C-alpha cells in the first residue's frame, strides 16, 4: 500500500519532484536500491520497467497453474498482452518466463506420474503491430501475433474474429493507446480479468463501457512494481537462464537489445529527438564518464 499509494507521495519527474536529467540530485534513502556490481549501468536502468512488469505477478493477476496431484485439472489462464512497446515487451519477458517455469513443473509431474501430469499451461500471447519488435521476445516463452490477426478483416480491423473474441481469461492492455482498451474488452471472456497498464490521459471519444458491465469484467489497475525483484532478474543476465531444480527453463534476460542509442548529457536535445521517433525503443542519457 505505502509503496504505490501514499496520499502525500511525490513522483520523480512526474509529480512535485524534478526529473533526473542532471549530473547531481538529492533523493530520500528509501528511493535508493543497491545495484550489484555485475550489472552495468546501461542495464540497471531497466529495473523500473521490469518492476512494472513484475507487478502483474506480484498482484497475483495471472495464474499459469499446472494440474495433477490433488489439484484441479486445467491448464491455467489464457493470457493476451496488448502492445509491443517497451512495457508490453517487458511484461512478455516476465510472463513468458513464468509460463515456462509452470510448464517445466507440469512436465516434471508427468514424468513422476508416468504421463499423468494433467493439462499443460497455456503460453501467453503478445499482440503487437511490429514484427521486428515482437521478434525481440522470441526466446521469452510467449507466442507472438500481429494485432491485425485479431480481426475478421485485417485491412479494416473493425470486427474482432470469433477465434479471439471472449477467448482470454486475462487481457493486459499496455498499448499506451486509449483505443487499446476497446480491443482488450472484446478479447476478455465474461467474468475475465482486464489489467490496465496504460496511463493514457486522453479519453476515447464515444467510449462504450457496456461490455464491462454486461460481461462482468474484473478491471484491475497495475502500476509500479518491486524494484528489488527486477534487480534480481537483471543480476541473472550473465547466467544461462531461469533455472528450476537445476534445469534450464528459458534464455537469460538480454535488456541491451532494447537500447536504440545512447547520448551524453550535453546532447540531451538530440536524445529527445531520437526518443520521439516511432522506430526508437530506448534512448539513454549518460550523465558522466
């Protein structure tokens, strides 16, 4: 509660607190986290978006349950992630690995029970507009689809295909586009969970909230997450992957692939111009040598 919802909070660069485009700054000690010496500065800065992705897990919003033993025989939540921007890709990195660990447990249970391990978990699906961005998470465990495939007509993109409409237990909107919520509502099954990661100030003209009421959707906001957990994941960058009982489950996180370009602080205007380009993923400002 206190970490995210203090009524008197300030937010660096957002609410009553200057940002960090400076060589020096003052911050409360509670804002500081120890970064392991094995994590380079250019990688450590990804702790914040990764933490926001980890928040979905921390809130218990997605369950990749594996069945067997005395548990219910089902494969867990069907999950759709909307948006292939930085946050959407980070969510895919985290949930993909959560899925792979659940899959590994299910396979181990099958071996122990002579093939009776129950139904395998469902791989989460990331929907985005750009193939080159979707390919950045090819080793994360998620399936990747172009968002136009959600529609009966890929050109007009007006009617959602019955193959996707109301098919997902959990839909995570990280599009950063107010219109993304409309698609997210359509993909979510009745009484499913709609997770909002986008913070769009602009509204949607003619927004229709009826599907939320009619389908009794559970709408949940999800914002900042556990920085310490994100740093733990980044510290494992040099390992062979996420291990479960000594078995390699997935590829290690390689966050450097998201860096488009780095600039010294003296070229901050060039950095901002680069960041404004649609093709840009992540621009970094280097404050000092």
